[in-house]
C-alpha cells in the first residue's frame, strides 16, 4: 500500500513538473504535450500486455488447474512439485472456495464475510481520503486553458 501511494505521488509530481515545463509554451501545445505524454504511457502498457502471462488465480477460477499450476511454478521459478508451489495452489483454491460460498452484490462489500472485505474497503477508502486531504490531487493539465 505504501509503495502504491509512493508511486502515485511520484507520478503526480512528474505530471506537475511536465505541466510546469509546458506552461510557458504559447498556444494549444501547452496542454497537448502533457496529454500526449500520458497517451504514450497508455499505448506502451497496451503493447506490453500482449506478453503478460495469465494469472494463476484466474486459471484456477476458470477450472484450468494444470495450466494454473504451470503458471504458478513459472512465476516462482520452482518445479511443479515444489512444496511452496503446492502450498500456494492450495491457498488459492481455498480462497476461491471461500469467495464462491460468500454472498455477492453491493451489500457484501460492507459485510465481513470471513475475508475481512469491509476492512479492506475501509482501508482503501481512507487511504484515498487522506491522500486527497494531503493536497495531492489529480487535476487535468488542460484546466488552465479554458
């Protein structure tokens, strides 16, 4: 959580410095350049996702257990019959069984349900609340143009 927030704040700082650097440019380039830089990152991620392997958890969820085990072993760099890989497989299957036995819907977000979902939602919400309270807000760079 701390790493995610640090990267978020670093991204905001980088965006503000790019915006500050482009503020002296006359014309529409002052807001088009910062927006283009954001689009470049999105395109880079879209291209890189082609080589992203399937998630072992997703494979287990879809019932593709053999592929899930191979993906898990490859992720850890261990053989298929390693104790750590088999334990993690069992943990994933237990979590999926628990999630499938639980209630679904918006009401389930605020209930405990054995997986402490309500505490996770509260943690995420308060983290974002305090992030915005600290003054690091995400403002589009083209606001000053209009």
